[in-house]
């Protein structure tokens, strides 16, 4: 017999792993239009620390997956470059790149991952992964701006999971040996226990890890195989948020939005060198101006003094009480055993070491501008698996 599944609140969608989450005792909450696990019985703190020490499995099947298909890589790449500021034309086979869809004002419509197929026979294909809350608008935006020779093929039939943590590589290699030679931001089409899947060495926790795209009707079989490994535990969205915050990674709709430029958001590293010079993407004039003259405000990391967290919306002031910015993400960092925050401040106050005040529940509390990430990353940049 199968266990009864709790009713999903009206209007919310389910991922293919919904029944598994419920059977594991997950607390389910609305997130981006889906009924998603925020935590399991062990709690957010334990899940966060387990991901930092071992390996955590995340269901991210709510994300939007689609294939951009053209006659060859150059045609497909130039079609995407017309919408984003990353270097896509020079992206190697089996490589992945982080970028942003920009509007005409240089604001960020959404951030996304683009991956070039490693298969020469699929040389005109790019896999796109976008945020769940934006996927309908993103895909419509892209589709409306493609040349006739390039098509967007949505892939709602595919699920997506993330295996994250320092032991993720060793665990996944037991089921998909091809991952042993993978490095950060590389991708491969391979098999997991005989099941066809697409794996990238990437994620959004700051740890080494992988994102695995697989047909929705096969994902539970794969998830159960991974959860049977002693190093792996299921992880909810509560820990996913605290992990990405410690890693200094943006959350769309909070740290970046349609008013924020990549320069303001401290995402200059994601702008291709050629693209910076030539422009030819939406909002290029603003981006190039801010690259040359500097942006008026900048995203920074903030370390509050004491134990009180500065949550989203907290006002940031100078020592004299003058408003200089606002917190966009903030909370408790389990790995740091203390509070941390990200936000935007006037550029004059963005220097590392600068003292600021955080107005928490009406009371100004001291903090300091610090370098991000808050916790050193564990990305694998060599095939030996040695973290950098």
C-alpha cells in the first residue's frame, strides 16, 4: 500500500518528488507557485551543517528548463547573446555559464544558467535553466526575440535535483562514474545507474556539487538511490537559503531585480570581456557607463556585530544616522554561528572594512562591510577533486 499524500493547497503545483518529500516528513510550504519542502524533521540548522560536511539532496524541479535550438552553435549563441551580456559564442562544449536576461534599461529580468552540449552532434543546442517564479515570463521573453532559425523548446517533462557538499562527488561517482573527471561549471550527458541524464558540476550552495536533469518519471528512482547512500540527507529550502547567503549568492526578487544592473549587483565577473567592449545586448549603454564611471550603489556583504540578525528590508545608515542603503538578504549563518547580511549601499560606503549601522527593530546596531563569500567556497576546479 502507498501512504496517503496530504492535500496540496489550491493553486500550488507539485514537483515529481512531492510524495517522497511528504513520506520523509518534510514541512511543505508555498514557494514560487509550488508546494515545496522547507525542512525535514532534523531541522534547518542540521540540514545546513550536513551539506557543509557531507552531501545534501535538494529538489529543484520547480526551476524552468528549456533547450535553445539552432542550426549551429554560432547561430544559437548569438541569439542568446542578443539577450544577455555573457560570452556564449566562446563557450566550450560541455561547459556552463551563469548570466542574466537584461531589459532595455540594463536591469535584470532574471538570472540563468546556459550550458553548451558536450555532444558534437548537438552543436546547436544550449540548455537553459531559469528561476521558477520567472520561467513563464522568461521563456516568453526569449521566444519573442529569437531569429527564425532558432527555436525555444520548453522541457516541463524533465526534473532537476541538486546534490551538494564535499562528499557529493564521491557519492555520485558510484552511480555515474563519468563525474570523476568533471570540474566546476562543466557538464556531461551520461547515465545514472543506467538512466539517461544530464549532469553539471554546479549548484547554489558554495559547496562542490552537481545539478542533475532527468526525465520526471525517473527522478524518484534516482533520488531514492542517492538517499540510500550514508553520506546523503534530504535538504529543504530553508537550508538552501542560508547556504546561498553564506556563499554570497544572489536570490532573484531580493538581491537582484528588474531595476538592478549586473554592475550594481557585483556580478561584473559574469560579463564577458568581449561583450563589455562591444555591447550589443539590452541595456549595454548603462552597463558600460557603470563599468567606466562606477555605479551609484553596490551590493556588499555585511557582518553585524553581536547576535541580532538584520533581515531583508533593514535600513543601513552611516554612523551619523544618514540612510545609505538597505539589506536585501539577511539572517543567521550556521557555519559562522552568527548573523550575516547582504544589501546595497551608496558606492562611497562599499569599501571593505567600512563601519555602518543597521536599524534593527528601530535600534541602530553596528556592522561592518566585509568581503564575500562569507564562507570559503569548495568548488572543484581540477579533475583531481582538490578544492580551491
